[in-house]
C-alpha cells in the first residue's frame, strides 16, 4: 500500500517526452551553461552559441513532425488557458503546463536572439558597435534570469506535485493522473 504523500510506484507511467525532445533539452541546457561560463566572445563561444540557436531551430522543426506533447500543437501558449490554470491553483499537467509553455518560448526566443546578435556583432556593419554588444549582454543576462526562474518553477512544481520533473526529462515518462482536464497542457 502506498504511503501518504509519496508517489505510488505501482501506478503506470506514460511516455510524454520522446528521445528527440529530451536530447534537445539537455544539449541546449549544456550549451547555455557553457556559453555563460565561456563568455569571452571567442571562436569556441561563437560556435557553441550558433549550435544553441541551431538546436532551437531543429527543435521547432521536430515540433512540426512530432505528435503529442512534443508537437507544435501542444506548444501553443494561450493567455486564457494560463489565466484559467492560475485560477485553478496550478493543477498537475502531463505535458507543459500553461506557464511552462510561456517559459519554453521565452527561453527559445532569447537563445535565437543571442545567436542573431552574436552573429551581427561579427559583421562589418556592426563591428565595434557597443550598443549591439550591450544588447547581446542584456539578452545573456535575461536568459540566465529566465533559466533561474525555469529551475525554480521546476523545483516548486516537483514539490507541489510530488513528482521528480527533472527525471521525467531524462526518462521521458511521467506517472499518469486520475483527473482529466488538468492532464492536458
């Protein structure tokens, strides 16, 4: 018999995140960490930054092909759904919850903008333009703040839902829920 407050290990687990989604997630996380540590603007930093932007683009292409929670249909944020979710006191979702969807798009947008501003800073037209470098630095700081907020959200929701959410991004599996509406992103 399961103990109160603990997940029932006999409950079935369902595949939520396919291998491509999980690999993109962890590779992007590693590249963001690398670029934030190796932030000298040198060749290695630029290659890692372009690779991060490329990963976002390939993840978006994968979303066009994928079904379920990793597909493009499941990645559409909605202000109305977000308000309803918050009013319902953040019920457990199988895929991304509505707040998480906004975070996904924020993180991806910042990575793409960092790639574009990093690339632009190497063009003759912008060579030595400190404003562009300041925008790039501001975007980098915004990305790190968004990552911190993302990690905080994952931690809070893992505690609230009594589920190891980082583990679900490793295995791709989450325990099934008993409700119906709160299960959908």
